[in-house]
C-alpha cells in the first residue's frame, strides 16, 4: 500500500534509511534520531508522500536491549495521507536520557502525543514548548509504562483512611457479581530479585512462554470442563 | 420508626405519638437528595434506574442535586482514579450532615479489574461507604435493593457498611434447581 513511499524515502535518503520491513501491507522504515525531523518534514512536504495526517506517536520500552549496548526505547510514528490514501510507520531508537527533536514543528498534533510519551516513558522532546505530564499528576514519581516500574506501586494523592482493615473491605467473590479475581502479584513475582512485569520475566527466561500447541491444549481442557451450555439467556425468558 | 398511634377518636381530629428521632429518620429516608458522582460506564445503569422503567421516584429519591451542599446521598458511580481522589474527597467534605455514601459497582467498591497505578482500589479507601453494590455493572434491581438497604439503615441509625446480596432471576433459578444445579441462597 505504501511501498511507493518507502521507495521515495530510499531514493531521497539512501543509506540513512537503516532498515525497512513490511507486515501484511504495512510498511515500516527505521531511521536514526538525528534524521527524525528531516524525514518527517519530507514526508509532509513531498508531493508524492503528502502525509497530511498525523496519526500517532508512541514509544516502546525494551529494557533488555540496554544490556547489548542498544538504545532502550523505540519511538514509533504513524502518519498517513488523506489525499494519496497511503500510510507509513517510522521508527527510531533512542537511549534513556536522550532528547529527540520535537515533531510539533511538523505536525501540531504531535503536541499531546509527545507529552504522553514524557508522562509514560520519561522521554523528553527537545524544542517542545510545554513538556508537562498529561495524564498523571505532577506529584507522580517515575514513568509507569517503563517496564521496570514496580507493577504494584500506587502513588495515592489522598492518603488512605486510617481505619482498621481498610484494605480488607470488599473485594467481592465470584458469587457476589465479580466474575474475575484480583491478581496476587506477590505470588506471581515470587523468585524475582525485583518486582518487574511478567513480560520481562518471559524475556529473561525466568518464565516460559507457552507454545501454540500448549495454548490450544489448555483451551480444549477448559472447554471440556465447562458444563453444557443449555441455560437460556435472560432475554429469552 | 414503630407504629403511628392514632389517639383520641376519629382520624380527622386525632393526634399521634412517636419518637422525634424516628420521625426525623422517617422523613429523611423518604426524601433522599442524591449527588451522582458518575465517572464511568456504571453511569448508564444509574440513568436507567432513575428513568421511568425502574423509577427511583417511587422511593422519594428522584431528585439529583449537582451541588454537594444540597444532597444527602453521594453515589460514587464508576472507577475512581488516583487523580480524581482529591475531588471525590472534597465533594464528600462539602456535603452537609447527615450524609451517606453508596459505592455503585465493582470499581467504586474495590477497584474492579483496574489493579494498577492509576486506580483507587475502592472509594472506601478515602471516604466511608455505607452501601456497596457489586456488579459490573450492577442491574437496576440491585441498585433499588441498595436504596432500600440504605433506607433501612437510615431508619435504624446504623452506620455499619453493608453489601447488596446477590440475586438471581427467579425464572433462571427455578430452571437451575430443576436440573439439580447449585441453588444460591
């Protein structure tokens, strides 16, 4: 769908396109942080690209890449052209503490997206006029979508009431209308040196990912356990 | 409040005796002004309960007041994020005594499945709650159950928190029993 855009970028930037890939018609290119604004401006202004719609800008945290000396974060930009009807995904890798240039000079819509990235991942943007938190509060410490943010850490703005058993007031059981239970993080994180998210546990090999066949087996076992579904729905009666 | 005793002959020119507190509680429980603190999807169920089909006006509780100073019951309807905590606490403090709080739905009661850094695990962590309504969302019938529980509490002057017990659709309960399934008490 946007192979033409990739070709256009390659003819313009050559080696500065570090990598490209495609998944089911969605093209993606990777560039260096120093080319970030230049490529974005080109995508917007070039008549063959004409990316006039800023879709989204977000980030991905890969903490384990730091061990290999790789930058920790991916910045991911989604833009599309309403006129040419194509779109592209642009990625760049930034280190912890590195300040990529802001895209607000290219697309005004990047303003809140960059603020959200600062809020959630702690990546500051160089040249952004209003680099404040957008979803969380100023008193919040840390950046919760970093995978090393402790998963059970809350930072209440209002102190919890000083009442006996305040944490033991209802969670409700399945019979009381809550068909799901809360996760026991202590149990889940047992054996970890520090509380990290389960996805890191999988990446470090502390916990195994299930193979497709194992997932299918577990699903089949669940179905076999369930009683036959002969109960009519409430609407039927 | 006990029986109203009509003394002195015919009803038209009689008088009756009762305890003053009981009379006051009786008046209060039938004229609840509510403050709907609706933050999430449970708000839809609240609207359904207030609308004519379930008709909360039958209980004298039909008037929502959007000023905490004019309301008696704070309905916490939906998820309370950490950032909203100070707002909720302030609203509660602005209400005049006597005041009651109903936690509407699983999120307001215990945080629901939002087990993370953004959400207060139940509004009872910051304000005292009188009635909990479990359910995601609760059915309007459960909300009316909660209102009746609250009215009972007001009449008795009881401030212990209570939880609305689960109920089944009677027709479904009958069929389940006929199959030999588990019967909920």
